[in-house]
C-alpha cells in the first residue's frame, strides 16, 4: 500500500504535465471553496437585510457566484472540455 503511494508521487515528480494539472486542480478546488464561503456569507447577509435595493444587489452577487461555482465544478469534473 505504501509503495503504491510512493510510486504515484514519484510518477508525478517525473511527469511535469501531470504535476501541473494536479496543481491547477488543487488551485481550482481552493477557489471553489472560497466562492462557496463567500456565497454563504452573502446569503446570511441577505437574510438579515431588509432594504429592497441592497437585497436585490446581494441576490445578483449570489447568482453570479453560483454561476462561477457551477462552471468551476464542471471544469473539475470534465477537465478535457
């Protein structure tokens, strides 16, 4: 079991394309986490807000974040497309 992990790491070390793809995937995952956290904060702020104009602006921002997250998730699931 340990040897499989070591061979995988060794393979990634020597195959720079795989290493680069793995790093990009990790960066995308981190960005998606940040977007999710920001979306949660905006939803909480939306619930607390009673001003109609501000609520509308927050809803637009949330919609934009949802779209960005959806695109990022699609990219993670289908990296070739």
